[in-house]
């Protein structure tokens, strides 16, 4: 039969029109590849080997957590739909139904038990990996296929927050645990996430394909390719040339030129702090002398000296000049407005006259000499900040010799006690995580003070922090943390400098990108342009 019949021609035309409409509407979500240039160098496919953004960001496409931390750092249901403390020493997590791993197996409570046991009892990783999140757990069991019961050694009110950092693995068939070597050697990662593993070249490339059976919202991109490009200039060049659709960790200095080429930019203040830290423990310090070069007693034991130096620090220059506006001046651990921050603490403009008077009252009318150490190239604006701070402190008589080192060298020297005062940076899931590590008194039994290299000790603050940490997530806990922050910052154990901004650029194939303060770079944050 020929197609000359008018009715058949009408039916065929209508079918072609519908097919064309469907193709236009479905095309962006059905057939597009997203090409991302990332600074994150993924070196392992083991989601529990190292607690680094490199792993967290890239492996979050494949694996998921029980609890998700949203863009305001609030806790939201992930693989767990709800959780509650059934007593001071027990938690119950209800799991999501109809979730399957990439191999088609159903997700159950037994997989959560396997994950926790693997981290606690099997892996031996650098710096403990994720084990620190599980220190309060006494036992874990599956009450039924969709209920996990966790018994703790005491009151652990922030256990849901801890689980927002742990990826759930699938219990393999047979006995024993998967090794890191097995995962890296080609045993396909088997998660529940929106993307499936396709291929990986260590330190070079990660390729993913869409999980069409994903339990949540269907991923927008059919395939995702991450190109690991550690050099910032090379990432910028790849984005400008259109070789990639999106690039993370864009240097602030390159934003203007990229915008001229039509690249869109998104940025967000990072959930982290860059700061100056003092050695307040030793009686004398290396490279701290009077103006004649004679060693003097440790001036940083005196809070007035620390306060004077904070008053003489021009954060405006750091943010506006060095970070080109892509930073937020800091007065506390996290940017104002995030959970646990204090509305009372605001960045101050420098007051050199008051700072100099305070320094004189502390017994240093002529100031003193010091070496200010820091890493070079570890954080945006790090070595340049040392120079700017030196110029600010010179105005109150403190002569500073900046000393920037490669991060590995800096880390070794700091641990060896070679520095009196230094520039540092840290991030965490919540305010209390950083307070716990950076400002709480060093105590191996409690696990506090891991980043308190200056050995600052304040028992009253320790008590306030411990009380805040005993409260479950919510407004009461946030207020207690804010009060503890107000109290400790009045003693000026560190000088908060800035929260640098995470900056992402994207080309014409990406319609929008949602930034996360933790600095994650994922395909899920990017939506394609709709026709």
C-alpha cells in the first residue's frame, strides 16, 4: 500500500510532530553528557578510605548517606527517612523502601551494619578515616530489613550528623569485607546513588552513567565525565575553550575574564575558616624577639596581645584585594547565619590606635619582632595574606617576617613546634566539629583539640562546648554553640580572617548550578539548559 492516502499522510505527519516535540522536551535530560573539570584528585574508589573532599564530592554520585546535609547545612532524609533517640544510649533509624543497589539488589539494614562494621573493625586508614564519627557506637543491629538500631556508650546526640558523612556500601556475597585494593583494582563500586560507575583512571578521569532505576529524582545528565585538572590555569583554559561544561575552584582573579567570554559564575561562602593561630603554651618561642633581636617571653600568653593583633588585622584588604571580593570577612568559625553561629560576632574594621594602646598596656610599647608562617598555594590567598597582615601589624610596631612553605613542609614544621604564630584553615560538617577540634583543650581521651596546635586551654569553654554537644540538633543546640563561641572568641585564641568562596564557572549547556558551602562538585547540582 502506498502513502498517498490523505488520512495516512495526516497520521504520519502527526506522529512525526509528536516525535519531534518529545525529542525537544526530553533531549536535555535524555542524551546529554556533562563534562566537568575538577580540582579534586580522586585517588581511590574506596568510600571509607580517606575523609577528604576529593572522595566525598566525586563518590557521592555512586554512594549515598543515611542523612544528607543540605545547602544550609540542615539535616535531611537520605537513605534513612527518619531517626529518633529511643533512650540516652540508643538510636533508631528507619530506612527508605524500594531502594536498590546498582547490581539490582535491595538496600536493607544489613548493608548499614556492614558499612559501620567495615569502618570500625576492618579498615586501617590514614588518620583513622571515618572512624572518628563512630567512636560513641557500642553496637549496631538490624531490627528488621528497614530498621537499624544503634546502641551507644553514652549520650551521643549528634549521631545523625555523623551519618551525614558516611557512604553506605553494599554487603558483598560471602564472608569478610571488601578491601581497598579490591575496589581500586576494578571491582565495580556498587552504590545506590544517581550514577553508576563506568571507568576510572587514577588522578585523571572518572566516567559515570545514569542510574535509570534511581529511587529519587531522575538525574538530568545521561553521562558525566570528570576530568581531574589540578592546575587552576588549565581548568580555566578548558572552560574558556568549551572543552568542558563546568569547572570548579575557579581563581577569583580569572572571574572577570571568564565573564567576558560568556561564562556564568556562581559562588558561595565556604563552611570553613581561615585564621591565625598562636602558640600560647611555651614560655619562649622561636623567632619572637624584641627590637634588638633578643628573645623575649611568649607574648601570646597575654590575651591583650592577641586582642591587639586582631584589632590591627585589616580583613577588608584580604577579602577585597587578595580574594577580589570572593571571600567573606570572618569573626567566628562559620559564615554568619549558618547553624550554631552567633549574631553577636561581626568582623571589625582595624583600629590601629586602640590596638597600639592595648599592646603598650600589655608591656610592649615598642612592639616586637616575629616570623609569621603559613602554607603557599594550599588555600586561596594564603601566602598573599601573610604579606598583607605583616603590613597591617607594622602599624602597631610588630615587625613581621612572612614565611610561606609548601603545605607538606609547613605541616611538618608546625607539628615540630617550629612556629610561634601561623596561618591555617579547616572545615567541617558543623560549627561544633571545628570548635571541638580547633579550640577545645587537647584531650586524647575525649578526642578534642586535634587541630589545637597552639595548645590553648580554657576549662570554662570546654564545659560550655560539652554541654552544647549534649543537646540534640535544633535551635537549643545552636544557641548553646553560639553562646560558647561568644565566650571563647572574647579570649581571642585565634584570629578569624575570612571564609573564602567556592567559585564555579559553567558554559552555555548548563542552565543553572546550585552551590554547596561544603565545596562539593556534583552533576546533581547542575541542570541542563532547556530548549
